[in-house]
C-alpha cells in the first residue's frame, strides 16, 4: 500500500489513470507527460502549489533571462518567485 509522502504516494493519481496513459499518442508524448509529472511531484514535495507553479512559470518562460533559468525549477521558484500569500485555486 502506498503512503502519501513517499514516491509511491505521489504517483497515486498516475496509477489511478493508468489506462489513460497507455494512449499518449507517441513515445515522445509519454516522455513529455513524465517530465510534467516530475515537475508537479517535485513542487508538491517541496510544499508548493503545483497549479500556481505551472501558471506562473509558463507566464514567465518567454521573457525570463537565461542566466536565471534555475529560478523556474520547483525549488528555485519556491525560494525566489513564489507568492508569499496563499495561492488562488484554479477556479478563483
């Protein structure tokens, strides 16, 4: 049984949708999905809000300086760019 707070626990949503993940289209689509899951799990483990993280970095990505690209990683974002107040929910 997977426990929340362990790597298995963070993949619970992926396991529940396992049949859906069989049809990502191409191998490259699966690789992109794995990269996205990795970012979300890392953000969650660091205590960040995955929706707020993605929303913010996707907005910043086109104009963010290359020398500061580390700030767009989950850890860099939390330390330097994350809002200090509670984030809005996806519907808010």
